C-alpha cells in the first residue's frame, strides 16, 4: 500500500488514529424468516451457508462470520455489493441476516429481492431510515470505547495498511430511536479514504450494472464463491473466470491539484489517447486524502491494455492525468 509523508501537511494534525462517525452514504437491509438463508444462498455471489451467527452486541469479526457479497442481473453485471452477517435475535433466537449496503441502492435491492421471495418464508426490509449506520476505525485492537448497547450490531471489515499502520474498520448499526447522528467531518474523511485505499469496491447508484464482478476485482477480495450453486448471472461470472476473459480490472490511482468535485464522482468515465472516442473505464469510488493536501485517491475500473499505452485521463481526453498506484492484494488465480 502507498505511503505518505507528514511534512508540510496542513490537515494531518486534525486526523486522529481512531474515530467514530455516522455514514450517511450507507444503508441497511434486514432479511428474516425460516427460509432466509436458503433464499440468500440462491441470490448472492458468495456462499451464505456456514455463515456463523453473531449475538449482539458482539461484533461479527471473522471471515466465517462476515462476507462480502454481490447481487447480479442475468447478464452477470453487479446490481449491488454489500457486507453480510447474521445475528441471533435475543427475543426469538431466530437468525436475522443484515446487508450493509450503499444507501442510494438499498430500497431498490430490497424491492428486487422481494420479487423472488414467492412462497418462501422470508421478509426483506430496507430499514435504512430506521437505523443509523456508523463507521469506526482504529490503529489498535481496542474497541471497548464503542460502548455497544444490547440492540446494536455490527461487523468488522478487512484492515487497511497506511503509513506502516494497520487500521481496523467497523460498520455499526444503531436504531435511530436510540441513537443520535454523530457526524464528524474529519473522521468521515479518514473513513472514506481508508475505504478507497482498501481497493475493495462498493457499488453505488451510478455504477449499477456497469461491472461483471471480476472487472472490479470482486473475486480477488473474496466476494465470489465459485464452488457454490447457481445465482443470477452465475454462468457469465464463472465463464469470465475460467476462460481467462478478464480484460478490465480495478486499479488504485490518485490525482493532485484543485479540480471540480463533480470530476471525482463514481461513474465518471476515463479516456486514453490511443482510442479517444471510447471510454477506457470509469471511477468506482474516490475520496480526498486527509494526509496530503489537494490529493484525491481513486478506485478506477480500466481496460488493462490501456494502462500499457499511455496516460489515463479523467472525465475527457483532455482531462487531468491519473497516476496509477499499486494494489494491496494479488489477483485470484484458479
């Protein structure tokens, strides 16, 4: 992972090594019922079987308890990505499956999943307006300061290495009737930066149906189980993997300078001079770097051949040049 220097940095003194903030861009879908596990197994790119349940207020922490999942259309294009965990109700002892997801697509995904429930004993609810989603990060293992209540639940995300420090990240859900908005702009900036630098993609409204999972490294960050049964788009996802037809990938990149914020939004297209009439890729996620003034970090999806031919430009063939950075993980090989 990239390293940064604190010299001449006007924002570094405002960044702590841990912090908690509400995340307005995140939402929550809850799936319940006797058939919920089997239902989700047939819908998502990752396996739901064997997912270890967590009893709140404990956090889902291990790979056996937390999984990155995707939901595809019939053409294998991602309609959504989410972090999945299951929790055991203290009242009924039933399992509740929670999808932490981009808020701007939560209602859409809940409605689409509900269309396929049919006679199954399953309920799917977008509860993004009833629950406050918060993000906590820390460069230590201590999470006691979170003061979780019995009705709170959450999960741990993969750690991010930055400047030689390993940062833990936690997504938390608090019922809105029991929680106040705890927005901290500086902590939010650091959280968003760590998410981008993790190189783990998150689908938002602007990038729905744009990517087959491998185009954004979804299989390399454990978001696809190639041994599970069928799900929407499964044949295309498997064919892309086994036939070696992956010609586009997610990359990390950055831009230094002062530019219009609209230029950084997910879905903004990339261009390369060898083929100026066709986009070379697009922005997946971006965030200002809190430790380097006037720097924006990006997750971009890009044609691999375009990286070999010259400069990748943002927004247009005359746009600013992106500098490509290294990924913090290798590609999955089967």
